[in-house]
C-alpha cells in the first residue's frame, strides 16, 4: 500500500476535484478507506492505488476504429439456390 491522504490532498495529487473524488468514493467507484463514524468519519485515499485505478480506467476508455469494410456496390453476384 502506498501513501494515504485525506480527500483534499489526494484530489490535488491526482487532478480530480474534491467533489468528484468524494462522490466517487461514496458510490464505491474509487478505492478508499473509511475511518471512524458519524462526525468523526474520515476518508483516506491510497494515492498510488487511485492513480493506478485511474490509469487503467483511461486505458479502457480508448477505442480503436477498424478500417471500414469496402463494399462494392453495383457488382453482380451469384445467389445460392436452396
């Protein structure tokens, strides 16, 4: 495990807004640790783990476009008989 930070520091470190990071943690989207409860509740972020998660998410967002298939319109072709 890497360096743990509070949400404000972790957000600055990885380039997310505090709001986006906090909401992502609540939704279970980002890896985090919750310590305490009620008014003493704190969320700690393992920054190395979060950066790796974001890196993997960015890679998965890349789409590759295949070359369009060539269609020869106007060409006669034999239709198989059944």
